[in-house]
C-alpha cells in the first residue's frame, strides 16, 4: 500500500507476548489495547478490505516454529488431496 497499490483480501499476523484477549472484539477508547498499534494496523485494519488479521501470543521460539510446522503439514495435505 505504501507504494500506491491498493490491497484487498490480505492476511496479516502479529506475533507478540502481549495477550490481547479476544482481539477480534470491538474495544473502546478507554481500553489500553485500543492504542496498541499492531492490534489496529496488523490485526484489525486488514478486515476493512476483506482480509484477515491474526494475533499469536507467545514466545517466538515456540510460536514461529509451530506455525511453520502447521503450514508445511497443511501444504502437504493439499498436495496429496487430503485437505
């Protein structure tokens, strides 16, 4: 988007140790999480253009390899027609 191209239906993810609770729920200005920039820009904003934003809470040494393993497994299943 910063290059002037529109973005639609993108999937984004925020990996952090901060627990946002139900990060898809609406929150008000009185909630400190409202001002947490990654929640707004990475998790919630993509939904306004048909996309999906995710928040993964935990230690990067655990969350990143776990996501990688799950993606590789899913890709393998798709290639084999298991889905």
